C-alpha cells in the first residue's frame, strides 16, 4: 500500500482546452490519470471545470501518439533518431534560406503550446532565420477582435477579469455560444443572472442555451451585426442617452463618428438585420438603464469579411455609453484555444515583437538586436493566409508548423493542401500524425501540456504556470526543447535549461511582462498583464486612462459592406461552431474515451421546417455541397436553427467544414470568413 501511494502524484496544471484557463490538481500514477481535482484558489474557475477539463485527457496515452521522429522517403514515413531528424531540418532550412533568402521560409506557432514556446518560435524565425513570417492560429479566430480593440482602446485583451463579468448589471453576448464554448465562464453568468438580477442579452443565429435563458434574444440575419450595432448606437445618441461626461473627458472623435451613423436608422437596421425595431429600442433602453455593461463576443462576430469592423463597432458602443474603466464594464473577446492569447502576446505574429511592439519601430528592434545579437528583419512579415498565397506564387518554399492542423482548420482545405504540395520542405511538430503532418518531410513528436512546464495566458490576460505531471511518452519532447535544439543546429547559442529562463528573457525585453517571474507564479498564483517591474498586475484595465499618446480612447467610424452571397443555387447558410464535448479538429477529444462515448461523431443541425420539406429524419445522412467541395454528414433535426440555416460542429474526425468554406477573409486581418458559406443539401437516406 505504501509503495502504491508513493507512485501517486498530484500536480497543478492548467486546462489544455479553452481560453477560460481553468487550473486544477491532476492526480496521476505512472501514466494513468486518476482524477482531476479543482481547487478553491484556482483564480479563473475555483472548484468548477467542464467535461473536457475533467474527462478529456485519455489522448495523452493514445496508441496513435507519435513517439519517434519521422522522415519521409517517397510516399512513406520512416522512424529515425532526433539527431538525424533535427540535422535534416537544419540542413534543409539553411538550403532554402541560402537559395531563396530568409523570407522563403514561414513559421506557424501553436496556440496550444506555452508562452515560452511561442517566444522561442518567433525568436527562431526572426533572429536565427531572419524573417518576420511568423503567425499563429489567432489569425483563424480572434485577430479581428484584437484589431477592433487596438483601433479604439489600445490593449488587445479583455478589459477586466471573469469575476468582473459576473458583477455587470448587463451582459451582452454577440456571436458566442458561451455555454458550449466557454462553459465555466458561462456558469458565472448563469449564476449572476439567476441569483443576482443581472440582465442578459444574447445576439446570435443559433437559439442555444444562453439564448433560451436571455432576457432579450436578438436573431439577426447572418453577417449583419455591424448594422444593428450602429443603429442602436445612433438611437442612443439621438435620444441623448450617451455618456457625455465620459466622452468629454476620455474619448476622441465623437463628431466624425456620429456623422458616420447617419444611414443607420432603426428602419434601415430592421430591413437589413430582420430584428424588429421594438427589440432594438428595448436593447437601447437596457443599455441606458444599466450602470455597468460588458459585451462578450466570439467567432460569430470575427469570422466574417467585416469581422474587424464589427469588433470596432462593439467597442464604439461601449465608449459611447461610458462602459470602460469601471468594474463590470468593457469589452471581452472570448479567446478559444487555451493559449491563443499568450501565443500572440509573446510575439508569434508577423508585425510585432512580444508585448505588441512593432517590428518596424527602430528603437524597439534595436533593443531586440542588442539582446539577441545580429540584425533583425525590418519589415513586417506575412500572416498565415498570405503565407499560403505566397507558396502558390513561388515565394515561400519551406514551412515549419507546430501544433496546428492547418490542412484541416484553415478555410478552403483544397486550396491549403495544394499549397502544401508545392513546398520544397516542410516540418510539422505535433502529438499525432495529423492531416497536416501527412504533407511533411520531417515530423517531430511533441509533448502535451501534462508532460512539460511553462505558462499559459487565459482570456482575461492571466499568466498561469503549469507543472510537469508525467514524463514525455516514448521519445517525444517538449516543444521548447525541440526549438532550442534545432536553433543550436542552425548555429544559435541558446542556453535555456528551463522555461523559466525563457520567461526571464521575455520579461527583460517586453515591458508588458516586466514583473513576470516564475516565483510570482508559484502554485496557483497568477498575474494579469501588463505587469509592472514590482509585480503589480492589472486585473482591470483603463481605470486611469487608455494606453494612447494622450490617454484618450478613439471612436472610429467604419464603413458597412454587405457580405457577398454565394451564387448558383446554394440556398442554405452553413453556420458552424463549437459543441461542448469536443474541441477543434478533435485530435484530442475523439481520443478521449468518455467524451467519444457521449458524442461519437459530428452532425449537422437541420431545422424542423427544412427536415419536413426535404424528408430528412434524425440520423439520416445528408450531402452538403458548396462551390469548394462536398461532405456527407449525419443530420439532427433541431429547433435551434432557422429554416434556411444549418449548424455544423467544427470538430469532427469525419466531415470537415473546411472542405466547404471558401477563401474570403476579413478585410483588415485576413481571418477566414468561415461563417459566410452557403451550401445546398442533398438527402441521401429517405424513409
Ligand atoms: Fe477547460 Fe475551458 Fe472547460 Fe475550463 S471551461 S475545463 S478551461 S475547456
């Protein structure tokens, strides 16, 4: 008994799934996960977790895990040593750099890796190779939200903490299926709504759980959020309900902004969005009556051709109503991946160093050159989307992708896969032989969060430590070790012996993390950036002004551009998004027994009207056809969707929504317009 107990370990970790950033103790014995035990001191979640955090860990022992490096010979992969795999990668990267220049290489970091790993990836690209072609999957989800916030208030993160959301008088969610996508955060809202009189407004196409609970549910036509936001803002100004004192003291640009709202009457908004004007007035009144309002939004807003502009409109509405800088107010873009916030914060973006300082600012670049040694590239690099275009035009010849199944998760999969086929050399580092890894020349086996140390940043800008609970499986290695060893083979003298040393370097260079140290993050302690050198952090932003040259925020007028409709008989909108049980491409959750047992496969939700009209029953197979491809999937007849709309989960190991999506992107950030896809439906199984 004594021996057996000795083998049992209890380790603090942070969830590997969504951006809520739940932390908990995980009990292990050898490689077995015994239980997940949340702790009251966990800052984001206390004693709560959702089904994924509790039961979604079997993937770490999946027989499909990669345990040895692989190299391609012809059509097949062969196991090899780390020595051979890393030497080959270094040799080929050098060859491509010498023949095509540093910008012939591209780097895609992972939003599931740690901050330290994101930092090393961008350092490898910039300092060792000499290119700013580095990006991460925030490009696929929340970059438009960050853009909207940079335009208006200056920081690309949530205005406050999750606990502030619970304190708001009024919570508005836009394009967020919060109960499925950010379950523990949704629980806080449900409790405040039920027990403390908080008002809840939900704006979405899908009538999900939060919509059912809402005091007001608005259901706009797809891609028209910008119009109702502008109309409600104009109505508030017309009624004189805007916060003139706040605007006078803290905001620039009122006159031009108000002029830009002229076309957005309630009648116009009703005609474009389909939301009755009475409901728009009701929303304006609720904003007037609430002392504090926060707005939460997610991919239902951002994954459109106008995603950045709509995000800007949300922030404008908050400024007009004086809803920044006080508890319970502000903008909350909800981050998807566990570390999508941190991967961007720590510089895996083509235009900024860690802490969002421009690569084109000479004084900033000099600082990094002094620390890293050597000259750094002066111009911003290419984002994910532009890298793929560049490959097809013969620019980029080599890619290094960590932990992203881009062949599956980027829009228009056929286009992406065509680009991969054109590459001279590709390295993929992951847990599994993903669809993307199958295109690689070298595949490097990485370790998941439980097998390494480091830090993540959750949606509320909170930096948290995770500790190693179990040893890496087989010959797999933590990504930071692989990056360090590859850099050494490329001639860089990287001394790091622990992720803490990487964080110390980032803190020295980026003022946003100046006071971040591993000691200050010990156990369940955490810090919300920006962190001053003395360790003072920022649970709440903008109380003393905005991070702009004059300390004021900006109201930014944006033009409204109606979305392009797909021509040619594609009569149904294919809305898409998450479900509670699974996560993204499903590489982890479909390999977790309990979760797979509960939801064994993806399905498309079809309205009762459409099902009756087309003779579709629950469980029937239907074929979805778009201009870009087709997929066969099971149907679920559902009251959550409207007649001409479908809802397909993005997580599936069978049918992929990105076989159907096209290449349209957000105008400002190149985030794919995943939500602007129309299909036609063919019924395969009839009664
Ligand atoms: Fe993990 Fe998110 Fe669930 Fe928390 S809410 S346990 S972070 S998936």
